[in-house]
């Protein structure tokens, strides 16, 4: 499987990696606020076992990830460790940390 080359490619492919069973009864909105050349705003909406990815800013997200687009892509491709990027201050996470921890279950094939 080809690794996405751009953040947009990654988000376009994300619904195909979604585990609907893990999302049963879950309603959550994850906002990605990405800066730099690979930047952009995207949000991932999980509702009733479905996953939708949309460009733009959601009015009331549960979780916001703020980082550079390059860091985001490297984390998603497994080249960077998300926890160490967060500790270095290059990744800011605000909102419901419990939902952050739930992401791995929702997208098991995304490292």
C-alpha cells in the first residue's frame, strides 16, 4: 500500500481505514489544524458507526490537533512518533483526551 504523499491524500483515504465496530455508540469530531506548506483544516466526524472527513473547520469539535502539515504526514506514515512530537511542543492537543486515545481503535491500520 502506498504511503500518502500529501495530507489531503491521507484524509481522502481515511474513511477506508475506519473500523465501524470500534465506533459503535461513539459520536466525536476530531479537528486537524495544520500549518505550513502541507497545511490545511480538516475534521473527522465519527457518528453512528460512520466516518466522514471534511475540509474546513467544525464549529464545535471534541478534539483539536494543531501541528505542521509535514509533522502530521510523518506521524501518519509512521516516520515520527506522535507522543514525542507532542512532548517537544510541535503538536498541541486540546479537548477530550479520552477520545484521542480512542483514535487507535477507530483506525487500527494507521500507526
